[in-house]
């Protein structure tokens, strides 16, 4: 995946990648858990946001398709200083709630 050249393109790429990961969360029980762990790595209440290794550890177990999206999210959020947890927390929570309905967890 190509990196964005400006903030607006980065936001579009982030939205597309997050949307694709949400689709996997809601359709693949096993991979979905790993993606949720990746999203939780952006929560400053849980993890030190200055420690990039936490995000790398969180994307490492993902399959190749999801890993490409996760890597783009990390790179673009850092390059353009986009706070993933602050910006997408409500969206992530809605996906978690929807996943509970689908999988009964």
C-alpha cells in the first residue's frame, strides 16, 4: 500500500483500512480478536503510546491481508500525527458491540 502524501489522503487511507479491518472483525471470529488487540494498542489508558514496539507486537500475529492495513494505520497515524484512539474510539466500540451481537461474546 502506498503512503499518503498529505493529511487528507492519510485520513482517507486510514478510514479505508479501518473499515476493512472492521469487516474482518465482524466476519472472522479468530482473526477479529487479534485485530481488536491491535486496536487496543492505541488506547493510552492501557499502553504507553511512545512505545512503538507494542503496536508492532500487536500487528505481528495478523494475517498478511490484515497486517498490511494495520501497518498502514500505524505509519500514517505517526506520519500525520493522527490520534487513532481519540479519533476512532467510538467507531471501535460500536464494532465491539456489534461483534458481541454476532458471536454472542
